[in-house]
C-alpha cells in the first residue's frame, strides 16, 4: 500500500462516514480492520507479523486497538490480558498511531484480568487517556 492509495481510500471513507452519520447519527462507521493492520505494517512497524490465531492481532502478543472518535473506548476480550505491546490507532480527521507505554500496558493487562475474574465478557478501556505517555506517536496521514 502506498501513501497515495491510503489517502484516496481514507478521504472516500470520511465522505461515506459523513453520509452514514446523517442517517444514523448514533451509530459509528467502522474502519476496516484488515486495512488497519496493513497500515501498521506499512507505515508504523514493518517487522510485525499478523497472528493467524489466538487473541492478538500480531505475533508476540501485540494488540492493535482503534477508535473512530478522539479518546474512544475499545473493547478487550478476556484473553487479551497478556499484551506485550498495545498499538492504539485513532482514526478521525487523520490517522494517528500511538504505542502505549510499557507501564500502561501492564496496567491495562491488570484491568482486563480483573474483568475476567469478575466474570465479564470483555473490558472497555478508554485508551486515549494513555496517549500522553505513549512512547511513539506517528501521524500516518
């Protein structure tokens, strides 16, 4: 994927999102997850390999979470309590990727584990509050 291809798709997606929100203001227009992974591999960390099975998006317990709102909530399933890295993609007027700091990753792992002990199916976490400690933040487009 090239930057030009991504910009073309992203601009079209934003237009479709506006039309969709006009008719369904309470719903969100999701950004395609396979494309999110491709963006991460192409423009953020070329060394990541997509996991073929399990709870994590990338090999090595690396999880990708995203939101189409600023500081939005993202769900973690109960099996995602051993993340080695968490990449947070904020897809609003731009696409920004944040690498959540190691200490915050451990805090989030603990929150997901606590939710599992309380028999919850998943844990919604507002990753935007961890952006300020991010070890690497990149504006993709």
